[in-house]
C-alpha cells in the first residue's frame, strides 16, 4: 500500500488528521490550485457541453 504524499511538495501526508488532504498543508493546497488556474487559461474546458447541441436538429416544435 502506497503512503499518501503531498502532490505539491511530495512530503508524506498524515491523511487522518489533515484538513488539507491530499496536501500536507494549506500552502501546498493553494499552490496546486494556482497551478490549475494557470493551466485553465490555455485549456478550453468551459462550453464543451454546449457543443453537444446539434445545430441541424429541429428544436422548434413548440415555437410555432
Ligand atoms: Zn506539501
């Protein structure tokens, strides 16, 4: 069984008594969060579900 480590600094984390798990501390949690925000600007994730709407489909049944 692998021991849990902090994704940011890779220190061993005490999961049971840690409110910031899987991080070792609040600081590492914020660092990781900031990393995600940085990458978020270059990865177009938002709006992906909207593209499932088919523009050729007939949605006007009840609008007539
Ligand atoms: Zn850490």
